[in-house]
C-alpha cells in the first residue's frame, strides 16, 4: 500500500471512529459504606448489560453507538442522592439505572423528571416512588405492598403467628415495608404488640429488643437492610429471644448470612421481590457469566440492574433515537424478555408482573419456599 492509500485508509478509520456515537447511561447507588456490596452489585449488572450491547455492535438510527456507564456513589443518603442526580443530569446521561434505595430514589426522581431523563430503579420498592405522577420513573421489581402482603400471609397462615413485633429503620424503604406488613398482618388476625424504630446507621438494638422481649412476640419483622438486620439477629440470640425473625429483600442477601453468622437459624425468613435466580428465565446463565466477569457472586439486584439497563437500550433501538424525549414513549410501551422475566411497565411505571418469593434459612443458605 503506497503512502497516499495508507493516509486515506487511516483517515477513513479515524472518520469511522469519530462517527461512533457515545451514549452515556448513568448508574447511582451506594458504592461506599455498609451497603456498598449491594450498590456495587447493581453497578456490575448495568456494566455487564452495556458490555453486551457494545459487543453486539448496537446501531441506532443506522449509526453505531458505544454505550458508556457513568456510575456515582449516593451513599444511600437522600441528600447525596440529589447531588448525584444533578451531576448525572449535568453530564448529559441519556438514562439512569438506580437509585438502589427508596430513600435515595424518591428525592432524586424529582431532579431526573425535571431534567427529562428517565430513571429505572432495579431495587427501590417503596410504592410512593411511582405514585408521584412522573412520566419517566420506572421500576423492574415488585414493590413493598406486594412484599409486605406476602410475608404477612406467610406469618399468619403458615407460621400461625398470633403476636408480632415490628422494627423499621425509618428509611423510605424500611418504613414503607413495615407499614405494608402491618396493614396485611392485621388482616391475618395477628396482633401487633410493638412498633419500634431505629436508624439505617445503628448497630446496637439491645434496648429496643429488651423492650420487645417482654411482650413475648411469636415473630419479629424488621424493615431495613442486612447491615442492621444481621447485628439485630445476633443480639436477639444473645438476649434469648425465641421469636422468628422476618425480613424483606434488604435482609435477603448472602451478606446477611455472612454478617449474622451462627445467629442464623431455620426460624429466619425473608421475602425477595421477583423469583429465585435458578428459576429466572436467564438466571443460571447470567449467574455464571456474572461470576466469571466480576469474580464474585451475585448479591441481590444485579439481574434487575441488567434488565433495567437493557430496557433503555431496547427502547432507544425501537425509537431510533438516544434522546430521552424521543425514546420515552417506546420505554413506556416496552415489552421485552429479560433475565428476571418479562419487562413491561404499567401506567405508573411499575413492573407489570413483579413476583415475590419467600425464603427460609436452611443448610447454610436461603432456600425458596414457593
């Protein structure tokens, strides 16, 4: 090849590379602090999805695009979440996967809605998130009303619990889940003998548990995350409490088992939005790919984060545009097969078919009961 042809070839290559459109997708969750393992899990799911989309050579409106993940640490803090939301908006992301917790998602959602940037949370379950009337806020997981009702039904009908105590961490997630559980468990004929509150930073629950112990509940329900649920369970054991321990998806993690240690027993239960990884349409394959790529196990929300990210990609392809105002209608009408099941949203932005699974601790792991 002579110099002229070589120069033309190099120029053509440069032009081709320049023509590739870079599309930024944001991710927001706790990447530091006690919930970092959950936030990183979600980030990994989003990253794997964009790597897959890039590997397929995705084209939108006939143009090759390269997706980039822009991930921010909201520390699971409402104030930090709004700062992160503004930063992602200023960076020009075309969609946001997150936030991880409801306490972060709810205040951040207002900023995304004002900026016209759609947000899909893989894990925020407080019903209020999608009851604000926003057009661009979605979730790919069942909400607290469904989780609370499932645990309450199991506690009342299967465990035959007559007296229950409830603790929540006062976060939007924990309080919402606890409220939903109480509303439903009362319908099962159980008596709520105590309602106590803590924070999502606390580690000492001795005073609260001692107060509850005197009321001799059959079960204790905690609305919060594994970072509090695990020490709470250990302290229940130290106090000689025999109440069954019930939690939501925030406590339904591998980290919960690790942190709680020998306090875990066959009387420890949790709910998880969605279905077990083994029975997800693409669960087994995803789990293997995830472990190979990141050298660690899925914690909780990675497959939901993957599906949320792919929902953006598919909506953009359907609309032939990466601009939020143009692909949002396609996202609202989207129906696609996901790792976790069919991804399709109702008029509020909730997943249409969000199942809930009950788990019990057995043989060193969480085992599905339904």
